[in-house]
C-alpha cells in the first residue's frame, strides 16, 4: 500500500492539530557561556574596526571607537540572535519527533483494515496521505477505528479534502467531524449486525395422534371399533 506519510507531518507549512510551540528555557550556566563568548566576539570586532580606521588615510576617515555602550548593544543583539537560532533548532527537533510519533501511531491504527476488508489495499493503496497531514494526525490521535474511517474517506475523496481544509480553518471542528464520522460507522455496523437473520428452528415433526400405523386419519367409528367404546 502506498499510503506514504513519512515526510508529511514534519512539514512546518502545514497546520498541525493541537500542537503548540514551546520555548526552551536556558540554564544560567548556558547563558553565562553565551554572554562571555559574545563579549569576546564584540571586543574582537571593535579591535578590528579600530585597526581598520587607523590604517586608512587620516584625511579620509572619521575616527570612531566603540564605546562601552556600543559593546553592550552588540552583545545584546548577538545574544538575542543566538537565542532565536537555538529556539528554532529546538522547535524543529521537537516537530520531527512529534511527526515520527504521529506516523507510527497512524500506521499501527490502520493496519487492522487489511484483515477486515478484502479490498482495503485496492481502495486505500493509491491514496497519498502526504497531501493530508492533518487527517493523518486526526486518525492517529482522535479516533479508535482509524482503519474504518480511512476506508470510508478513501471512497469519498471530497469528504477527505474538506476535513483537511477544515483543520487549517478550525481544528476543533475538524476533530468534531472526524469523530462524528467514526461514530456513524460504528452505529451502521451495529445496526447491520442486529439485523442478521436468526437461524430457523428445527422442523417439528407432526404428532401421530389421530392416525393409524399407516398414517391414515381415524374416524369416530374407527375409534369405537378399535377401543370398543
């Protein structure tokens, strides 16, 4: 079955359901190390600028040395730049781990469909779930009959696209719709099971009362003659 989703959930351009970025909290030792390194880099920058100014012709240059305030500003700017870069790196790593979890859960929850439906592979095999990353997450996290829901959505591609688009517009409504579809499938299966015809009762043999050994019906006269009434 194609059903490829490996690169889907890690796409940061897609709206993920129920995910919220978290900033990393740096330890004091890490901050001290950053500040020390940035101060050293700022001082080195100031030294190079000063050497460059001194090397140029005096009449063509405007002498300017970096003040302590300039160094503090450079340090602050560099610290913020590195902080943002590390937060981004941490978030990307977290997103990748979340994507791997979602894909693994999705694959596990749709696998029973192969045994339940003989044509499961034929119906869902050409469905490229990389185009439906939010539906993948809904099936992984919000329904317990994911294989049934996927089987239904694969047969109704318009419904599949609508739920994917709804995730970007209103994730809570998308969760509501996927759960409603899940419950509807369960209810239909339950109703179909209750309507199964019961096996017929065993055929009752007719009573021999009122018949002779040949099976002929006895009249009143026959009764009187036989039993001398």
